[in-house]
């Protein structure tokens, strides 16, 4: 640790992603774990965050009070739940710091609140923090722009572990939005999330989704472009959660000297 290290707070510290973030921060030069936050009443309050994450003793005790931690920190890493992320965004705005949001399943109302917080905070939000997935989104946009809707149908297939609570995944939606942008269509009205029963023929130009859940799959995503007599598949497979944690830390570091605003991983990676 040096005096110039970026001081980061991990919220949801006891969760799978929280623990991964703590380990990645410990292994990354230029950043340091300033605080680890868990919800009030958690059995992990008071425990050493490093020991909790399997990274050894680091002298940072898990706390349930984010207010003081945010005021003294420079950035917050957040893979929690929509309601919690909205609250943390408000606190980040008060403290005028970086807030990296990897939370998925957020509503339109939640997104509006993030936009409001971005007037004072530097918010980086993405359905997926990995370099590979964001590259995939760019390729999906280019492919759908190049191939005519009349002859090429777009389907997005995703699979995650059995504990994931939202569907389609944030990454699948990110890819769907990229495909819709390439086609120049409205994603909200042209996406088909569920098929059941006698659905009739597939509407031309729509973007379909298939959601699979099971086992311990970290995250597999494919954008399928189906033409007459040919098939193009663009895929990404996540093998380790650390890819998302490394992306989140990189996003925080990138946003450290930026103006308040709402950014995406495409901004961080220079792909926007």
C-alpha cells in the first residue's frame, strides 16, 4: 500500500462477488481496500475482510455503516441488489466519489435514479464488467448492422448458475441492446423474452432470448444470427468471477479523475 493508492469500498462483502473483489484488490497495484460493507445483522460484521475472502488478515473489519466509509473513500464497488445499489448511488453522490455498479435486474426507475446520482458521482454501470463481453457487444452491433433483418434472425442464449435470481441476465440484455442498436430498432418493443404455447411464426426483426439455469456456470452467452441455410454464432464463456472483479477495479481506477457522469465499460475500454 502506498499513499497514492485509490481507496476502495466493497459492498456486499460476504457474497461471492464481494469476496472475489476483496481478493482482486489485494492482488492489484494502485488500489487498497478501505472498507468492507455488509447488511445490518449479518453474521460477518466485525470479521476481518481478508480472512472472510480467503486473502489472509488485512486489518479491515466488515461493517454495516457505509456512510463514514464512503466519505473517506474514493470509490465503491457494488455487485449487490437493485434497491441497495440505488441507496449506495445516493451516498456516492453525497460523497462525490466513484461508484462502479455491476448489479443486474435494475428497473427503469432504478436507472433514472442512477442518472440523477451521476450529476455528482462518477458512476460506471454495466451488465458485465469483462473485456471479452464488452468486445462481444461491439461485434454483435457490427454484425446486426451488416446483416439485413429480413434474412437474419437474432437470438441470444445465456446460461448461469442455479442461484442467479434475475432473467434474462444483465449481460444478455446488454447484448440485446447492442444488437438492437445495430439494427436501428427499439429494444424494449422488439425483444421477445418468453415463448410458450402456440406462439405463431417468429416476427421478422425481433430479438429473441433463451435463458438456462443450472449447476455452477459462471456465465455463458451467445449471440446467434440465423439466416437461410447458414448460422453465425458469437460467443463468450466466463470461467472465473475474477474477470468481472478485475474489470470493476479497472473501471474505478479509470473513473478516478473523470468528471461526474454516467459511464459504461465501453467508455472505460475506449470502445464507445
